C-alpha cells in the first residue's frame, strides 16, 4: 500500500514506505498522554523518537515538571513490561541486575533476575547512585545483555531506559560518567510550563478530584508493533549530502574552540537514527536538513563539554551547538 502526503505547495509525493500504521500509533499515543499531560510537546515527541530509534533517553528538569509521570505514562501506552528503579546512594549493582542465590533444595546456585529484566525501565534520579552502580548499566544499555558469573543473559526487545535527573540539586548526587552519558540517545531538557499551561494543569487536577492519572491512559501498541515501527524507521531514505552534513556537525564539535570534549562517532549514528525517526513522525520516508538540525541538540548536548573559560562566562553546550548549526551551510 502506498501512502500519499501533501506538500506545502499542494503537490503530491508518494512514499515508498507505508507509514500509515506508524503515524496512527503515534497520534494515538499523543492523544492518550494528553489526557493527563498538559503541554510538554517537545518531551513527548523526543520520547517517541527515542522509541522509534531504539535509543535511551535522559530526562533532565527541576522537580515537579512531569518528568517521571510522562515517562511512566509513555511506558503505559505500550503493552510491554515496565520496571521502575529508584536510584539511591546505597544502591548496589546486584539490586539492579540480580544475583545468584544458593538453593538448599537443589544444592545449586540459581540466578534471581533484578528489575532491569523488563522492556521499559524508568530510572528515577539516576545521578543519585555511585559510580559502581552506574557501571552496572554500561553493558545492558549498549548491548541489551547482562553478564553475571560468566553467564550472559539477553534482554527481550524492546529494551529502553528512560532516566530522570535534577540539574540543580548537587548534595547526595554523583556526576554521570561520560561513558554512561554517551549511551543515551537524547538528553531532554524539560522546561517550566507557560502561564496558560499552568492554569490548565490546575483546572485539570481540580476536575479530576482524586482520580488516578495512570488509569486514564490505555495501552496502544504492543512489542511486535514497536519492533515493526523501528524497522520501518531504519528503512527511511537519507541522501549522501545529508550524511556529509551530519559528519560535518559532529566533526566540528572536535575542532570547536569553545568545547573541551567533542562528540564521538556514536553521536553521528545517533543523529542519523534520530533524523530518520523525526522524518517518519512527519509521515515522510526521507530525511530533510530540518530533521538533522532538530536531532542535533538533544543528541549532542550531553556528549560535549564546554571549556572551563566559556563555562565561567555562562556559555552552555546547547548554545555552542546552535551556533555551530548556524555556521555550517545547510545542503539543499
């Protein structure tokens, strides 16, 4: 079945890939989430894009801006396994991965799986756990498998980590290792709602009284559909000159005088995947320069480090990336 979409000039183009089911699924997910979530369109779109790209997302924002509830509701729109892990300073790697327990009946050790053995993992306050606990996530986030006592355990697809952190509070927190940050496809910054949105939040809460928010959202897509959507995204077409555009953006981070640390080739692949996801979300089977530009900031801002001198002047990674995007010629 071919899908036809209008362009701005009322011309018609025919997709080589049928994205109808994918778009309907996305629209239904947005509808379900907006039964509870007011605003936060960027957060929702980036979470959807991370699912389509099969990538993990780090959600950063001050307490009370709906980071955790949005991630929980997003997971609920998918009829897959869900697990929530609250990171604390005393959390051990075995509390996440699981451990071998001696069975007195069989006189053998048995592996008891931890909460990481699920499909959608919500890690709350990820920066509250120490380095050894963070390191327990390296293998599972990159390879979707866990190795314990010499045995490897593959995790069922889909496997996605949504993690939250508070950028302001420093007491009792640990800075995430660069290797950990690099495993997140996106870093999503959640802003305060507008005045109008804040009023809608108050009115909505008043109208619901004591109704449970989670009960308002239903499952929309299953694991099989998620896998099918992810495969469709992989097939989205991208022109060679846009691949060169991505390479130039990432290469520029390594030569930029404002940056102490540039992005790795993993960032190039992340922009490629995210660009395809954004194209599919728009109903297109091809990537545009705008898709690449939209992907650049959430993919790069946690992978680069601003020089101490510029940081003291108040410059952040997001500003540097936007400046780079303005300076690099957009291929047409």
